[in-house]
């Protein structure tokens, strides 16, 4: 293991795979089914358990508990997995659980994600790349979070909820409905408050793309017609716009939760 450094107080159980250049600090525990990628860093007091794969360059801070049994009352020790992508940042006291056989049997996290102090990723969640969970975010089981989504501190996300890509969840929000791509939600219970235009600009979307999504948003949530009629009108208005079509695809795909609507608009 070229360049690998393991502190003498760390416990690496037989069967664990440690990538080249990994650094494992004091009092860390790495379980027998763990695969730790090259150049990953465990600062100290990190616990990795279960069938857990950690990607290259991941940095994990003290007292994070990754891969322990899912918090699911029907879990009976089945072999399920947690897979974390490359270059993720996992700060203090973060918890992540593997999947369950009642779900997809796997929890997955993409590349370049950031998880700040006390954030929780529950069983069977699927997170894209470049996702950010700020302090004490509670992500319940079976949630899906799209690329570049940001969930601000103290927010709670109901199980089976879908968060679209480039969405923004405001601090302390209680989210119990699906959040459209580029959507911004606030409050308890959370409501759709507009679009994450700042996030779109930071992601490099041009003015025309943002303008089209904003117009589509106003049309979708107009009270002049039913939501179904509004969807058809947006489809007609933007038949070839990739971002608008992606937004419509998210809505049409549906899920276990209803779409999160603005306060002033009734679903219908």
C-alpha cells in the first residue's frame, strides 16, 4: 500500500481493503467489508462498518459513523450496501446508513458531495453528484436528491421525497413534497417559493436558459388553469428546450409524494 499511513491506535479488521495513499488517523475503526479508496483521509475517531465502499479522495472528520445498520425496524442483518463516490467531504458526526431489502438494498452518494456536521443520510437514499447537506440536515429513507442540490441547515426531508437537481431547500424547512428541478422551498411545512436562480447562475446557465425556465415556472403554477392544463401549455410553448423538458419530465415521472406547490396555488 504505497504511501498509506495508518495510526497505531487505529483498528483495521481483517478483510478491509485500503487504497494506496489512504491516511487513517487515531482511534479509527474500519470494518471487515469496507473498501476505502485511494488517498482517502480519516482524520480520527471515524467508524466505517458494513458493506461500505468509499471513493478516492474522500475526507472524513472525527466521530462520523458510516455504514452502520440502517435505522429500520425490519432490518435483520441482511447484506446491503453503502456506496460513496469520489472527493466527498464528510464532516463531524455525520451518519450514513446502507440500504434495506425492503428498498433498493443500497444507499448511493455521488462524487464531490459535501456533508456538514451532524447531517444524516438514511437507508436507500440516492444522491447525485455535487450535493450539499448543511449542518443537521435529516434525510429520511428512500429519498432521491439530484445533482447540485443544496439542503440548508436543520431541514428535514420526508421519506420517499424527490429533490430535483439544482434545487435549494431553505434552513429549517420541513419538506414533505417533491421539489422540482431548480426549485426553491422554504418553511414548515415547506412551500415552493420560487426558483434557485442564484444557483443556476453559479452553475453557468445562460440568460436565455434561465429566462425560459422562469417563464415555464410562472406558466406551470398559474391559477388561471388546472395544473394538468398548465403542463400541456408549457409543453406546447417549449417543445425543444432541454431544461424545461427536464422539469416537465420530473413532474410527469411522479413518485410517492405530491409536488411541492407555492402557497398561493392550489394543486389541481
